[in-house]
């Protein structure tokens, strides 16, 4: 997927330019379909820094073991997300740094920590929705895994926010439209992705504003949403309504597209490797219930290892961007203020120095450990101040899903089997996912 007429690497500020760019669209086709091979080759041939172009601008791709240090490097920030992805990132903690980020993050952290998840009873909603999904998939004998997982994870987050069952379809529709903003196509005309995404954002924001007002009147009755509106930062300051609405919008987005891709890959992998399914059923097939608290999740180490290995093999975000907030230096090169860098999550997750035999799916690498995984091992969730807010919720959902599937499989005497002969190829934009048409049968 490289342009064969553009073979010369060239240099920009002394740093190699990845050859193979197409006119206007640059390396986008390469990144969309052939990201892993391209990164590996680029790293082997040019080192840990290489320029790629999206056709609109330059991106300095940073790979190798030092790449994730950029998450903590104060010369780089996330302010560009406010302008590059205003529909998604605008007004959110993701696009803030320093004190403004600490204020939002400090307030919203508590409900997402293991203790907060237990206190709000989030796990019961997770178990109900995922139990229904497993019963439907295994009972019906077939699932179109990605869209059905997207629907389920959206339902979880909407139900947590107190949205009633009758409104779920309308919310789902608006969120799928909002995701069009992630395509980064900014051209505006009636019906264009940008215009439709903005309309969806207005729809979502108006309803969320009303929900926040309701929850403010009676936080105790508003469950998880009540915990969010009542939250205060470390200095005891509450968030404004606008800040809550913007971050709720982000939480819904962050809380479903990533985790649904992970659930789809996990199911596909279980279908592709019968020994993994057998091991999961041995651990969880007779479980009395789907785990609903972080404490209960710990009883399923193999399901947890499946989650970690699935996210490692298929990190939803293959890279994350930051911008140089000042003139600075990287690996001996001068970097001008405003330079956009991409931190290589895929390569970090497939580095043989951290993960021996990195292209093999090996849950065993996560088993029998006494300590927590290192920062580099869980780089799929970012690092530093913006480390994923929903990490523990994702962990709870993933293990609950695996357990629900194993219980249902055991009960009905069925196992997953891939409909296609080949393991599905990844698509990398906007997040890494299997093709939407991928089917798993339960036979
Ligand atoms: C497999 C599941 C998930 C993965 C791989 C994932 C990955 C990530 C990554 C890489 C970041 C860092 C972004 C950056 O530094 O630019 C992030 C941040 C974030 N994630 Fe997740 N995420 C997952 C699930 C969730 C869930 C379930 C939620 C919420 C319910 C969530 C909410 C957020 C939020 C709000 C942020 C922004 C944090 C901040 O800026 O301080 N994520 N996530």
C-alpha cells in the first residue's frame, strides 16, 4: 500500500521521510491497511523517528522503547485535539493539560477507580447487558461481532447514565453519526460527515445538559451520573455543567468504540484458537455468576489474561498524537514548536524486548505474576496524566464478557467458530478493528 513511484526516503530537518507517499493523501492508505509491516520496516531501515504525511500535514512517527516517554514529556501537549477534533475532543479533559486537566480529571477519577465502580454498582448493569449479549450470540448460533459489540457497549454506558431503554436506539444513531468526526474530513457541505457530526453533537449536548440539570437536583437518585455531577477535584472544586457535558460525551465515545473492538477481537480469537476457548470454559464455564465487582473479577485470571493479550495484539489506538508546545529536542534532533508527533502504541505492544514472540497470542505471558503490569506493558491505555480514565471499567467489562460467553457456551454445549477461512485482517482507522462483516458462529 506504498506508492511504488515514490521510493526515495528523503530527509526533513535531518530526519528520514517514509517513502511511498501518494499525492494528496500521503501515507493514509498505508496506515489504514498496512500499519504493522510499515512500522517494522521503517524502524529497521530508518530508526526510531520517521516522518509520515497525511496529505494535510507532517507527522513525526516516534517508535521504539522510548516512545511512551513522550506521554510524560512536558514539552509536548494535547491542545491540538481542541482544534483538530473539536467535535469529539472540544472542551474535554483529553484536550487539556496542566492545571486545567488536573481539575477535570481529579473530579472524574473517583467514580472510575475500583472502589468507585463498586460503590456505584456499575458492574450489575455490565453483567446484565453482557449476559444478554452472550445468551443472544450463543443461543442464536451466530454474531456479526463488531457492530453487535458496539451496540452492547453503547447500551452499557447509556444505561449507566440513566438513559431509558426506549431512547437507546435514538442515542445510538446520534453517536454513530458523531463518530464521523473521527474521519478528520473537515470539508463542509450539506450532508457532509463534518456537518452531520456537528448536528449529532448538538443533539447529544442538549440532552446531556438536561440530564445533568436533573442529576444536580437529586444526585443521590441519579446513580453513576449522580456520582459524576457531585464529583469535586482535589481542591474541592466542582465541574461546571459545560465541562461535565463535554466529558460525558468523551466518556461515551471512549467507553464504547475501544472496548467493542476489543470484545470483537477476543471473540474472533477464541473462535480461531480452540485451545483458548477450552481454557476459558475450564475456568469460567461453571461460574455461579458473571463478575460484577473488581474483587470478583480477580477470580478469573485466564479471562483477564485474554483481555490483556487481546488489547496488546490489537491496540484500539495504534498511535496517539501530541504537539510540541515549544522548540525542543528529541533523540538529538531539534523539534520546532507546533510539530505533531505520533507515539507508536502498536510497535510498543509488539516489541520483542518487552513481549518475547510478540506476534503470537499468548495469554500465559500475563499469568502467575505477583505485581501489576508495567507502564510499557499497558501502553495500549496511554501513560502519564492522560492514562485511560476507563481502564478499570474496560477490565471489568472484558472479564465479565469472557465469563458470560463461557457460561453460555458451556450451558448450551456450543463453541465459537469463525465463519471465514482466514483470520480477519485489521483496519487501523479510526481505531484498530476487524471488518464489520466478520461473523462468528456458535456450533
Ligand atoms: C479497551 C478499552 C480501552 C482502551 C484501549 C483505551 C485507551 C485509551 C488511551 C490510549 C487513552 C489515552 C489518550 C491520550 O493520551 O491521548 C485513553 C484515555 C481516555 N479513556 Fe480510554 N480506553 C479504553 C476504554 C475506555 C473506557 C471504557 C472509558 C470510559 C468509560 C474510557 C475513557 C477514557 C477517557 C475519558 C480518556 C481521557 C483521559 C484523560 O485525558 O485524562 N476509555 N483511553
